C-alpha cells in the first residue's frame, strides 16, 4: 500500500469478549461503510488475542466525520455493551513509511 503523505492512521487496539454475538457481520459492514466515506484511504486488521485495526484517512475532518457517522455510532455502542472488554484508539499523522517485499527483489 503506497499512500501520499502525510496522511492519518486511526489505530484501534482491542480485547474481545467471548463469542461472536454479531461482531463479524458488523465488522464487515463497518469496513464496507468506511470505504465509502469521503477521505477514506485504506484499512488493515489483524487478530491473535489482541485485535488491531488501522484505518487510513486524508484528514482529521474525515476521521471526525466517520466517528460521528450514525451507523458507526451504533456499532460503537454495541462494541461497548457486547464486544469489547477493553479498547484504545490512537490517531497518528504518518509522515514517512517504508516497506520490504521479497516478491519485488
């Protein structure tokens, strides 16, 4: 993923509660909806015990608009009541990036 810099990363780290309780479907729906938002750039996630989801945005305004999206707000409330025992959100300005890819060597 090569992005024009600078851009913003929203890093969402979390610990899940037991069971799915509709989580997988909502996560899929939220990613699809986020991808439709103005200013959205990309999304990456991983889960192995602790979950990490990173969304990339072109501005702080775009991030605020996503945070306040009515469907996203409903998912946030469901996360607090049903899906997470802990989470933390970090918003970072990305000024530099680099990567290694053995398939291009």
